[in-house]
């Protein structure tokens, strides 16, 4: 099943999708999400996260205080995820329009060969100081499409670009905690993003000093 996005984003940018490889014995897998704050209108102080399971009606799953949240996803369940900002300045708690609906495909078992979808395995170590190894997978059939591996700070600013492998399979990239100019960055959370054709996956890392 391919990832697809439905609807129209007016208040928030839809969360980026991460599909993790799952061991056959696993039943629940953490799926980290990161999204951008509204750039106009609502000044969000928190975010409501709505989840639909297997095509059911969306239900309020959680309220996140910032732009990151982790879904505890059950293997074999199809999820649809929406994010909605709660206005910090409105006494009535006005909310932005929901983000696009993000369809999260059924999780696939881990394989020795190329992954079925572009994605990440956990970086190691995490948290780290000052170096970590990023592990990412490139599926078959995307070699003629755009492939990018980039790193962003928690504000959404790109700080580092890597030259990703384009061959199908699992690959590694070592990050030394520096930006593209060679400057050592501060402690905090960073988001690594993998773009393979029309699919985008993210993974959250933490640098400690």
C-alpha cells in the first residue's frame, strides 16, 4: 500500500511519515511524528492529535505540548493521523483547521534485503555526544527519482545535507554534530529526513553535551 495524503492543509503542515521495520515478534512499534507550527492565523500553544484506525471515525488520541509526538502503532493496523493546533491567544480555545490526513500503511516485517518503504532504523547511539550513526533504507524502484537525506533542527531549519546512497538496501551515514559549514551545533533535538521519490520519512535524534 502506498502512502497518500488527502485533503487541503490550511493551518498546519501535515506530519511527516515514518514507517519503521518491525521484527516478526513485535506487536507495537513507536512511530515518531514531527510537524511544523502554523505560519499564519492560529498561534498554537498545543496540538490535538486525531487518529483513525482501519478506516474508522477519527478520535482524539492525545494533546501534544510541542510539534513532536510518538504513535504507539499496532502491527497490521492502518492509521490515519490528523493534527490540529489550539490557539494560545483565544480565550475560547479556538483551533486551526486540521492538517491533511496522513495515511500510515500497514507496518511491514523487517527483511535482510531492501525495505518495502523508505525509512529509518534507530540511530546509534541516541542520545549521543558528539557522533551518531544514522541508518536508513532505500527501497527498489526509486533510483530514477529524487533521493535526499537532510537534517533539521527543532525549528525546522535545515542544518546539514548528506549525500545519500541510491542503491536499494540499508545504508549508514555518520553525523558528527556539525552543520554544513563545520560549526558544532548545540544540544537538543534534531530531525533527520529521508526523501525517496514521493515518500518522506523522518527520525528524531537527541544530541547531549
